C-alpha cells in the first residue's frame, strides 16, 4: 500500500530547480501535476501522446538508465517537439521506479503543442 516515494528534480531553462516527490508507478507528468509544478503548458494532452508539451531532456547517463525505451509513438511525437535532442523523452512516458530516486531532467525553454 505504502508505495515508495522518489525525488525528481526538474531544471528549468532559466536554471530554476524544481524538486518534487513522486510515487513508484507515477509518470513524470503525474509528478508535475500532483506537485503543481510551475511549468507553463506542460502535459497539455494529459499523457495521451498527442501534444509533446511534456518534452524533457535527460543527460546521456540518465537516458541510458531509464528502464522503458521510447515507443514508436513517443518518437513520432518527439519529432514535433522544439529543441529535440538525442536524449529527449516525453515526461508522460517515463514511469518512476525505485531506482530513479534523485532523477534530474531538464525542461526545454519552449514548449510546442503539436495539436496546434
Ligand atoms: Fe502530451 Fe506527453 S503529455 S505527449
């Protein structure tokens, strides 16, 4: 019942570091919403893989350590994100595991809603 909590840090383009706690099994989008993080426009499609506003940039090390690899659908949607990098992911597709405590991800400066 008592699911383990992991701490995640979102680093904004202006250098602000937003720390939040999430539960194992939550997506990074859940963490942003549940913690009411101040990330304008983030997660516009509520995790239905149609917006790319939940674009996050990982370090190479973090990217390689994530247990689930991006699906075709995620990669297609990432193609529509601004500032795409080789280590970009969609926050709604990253699911927290116990090992991810201390995870740090970068939030790109611009958010593109692929639906508009
Ligand atoms: Fe829209 Fe992730 S929240 S693609």
